């Protein structure tokens, strides 16, 4: 199990995303950062059991973007009470939306 520094869902989500873009060369247990270091989580909205994460365009510069989205979704869905994750890029302007029905 992963231990977070907070019980607040918003803070936990921010902690997860910060860890995924850590500028450290190597993270604990052999894991490496998966997100582009300039990726910014603009905001998070939680409605019932759905979390919607809004990122800036820099997330698109991430290598293996599908793998990154999958990692984000699976990590966020491990938070108690969150069953669905939507990912937006710049508020979904110009169709930049990735949705999860997992």
C-alpha cells in the first residue's frame, strides 16, 4: 500500500502527479518519472466519484503518453471514493480530452 501525506483527495492527486514528474533521476524502487517535467496540473474537480484532471499542453510532450495516462488513471482510481478519471488538456479546448471509463 502507498501512504500519502494527506487524507484530502485533492492533495493526494497533486502528490501523485508531482511524483510522476519528479526531476529526480531515479525514484524509489527503481521507478522513473513518467511525465514531462514541465507538465502542470492546472486544476482538479471531483464530482461524486469522478475526478477530472486538467493539464497544460506540456503533458503532450511526455514519452509514451498512453502509458502515462494509464498510470495516472490507475493511480487516481486507487484513492478511496474515486471510480472514474477524466483527463483534459487545456480545459478540453480543441478536443484535447482523454476520458476513462475504467
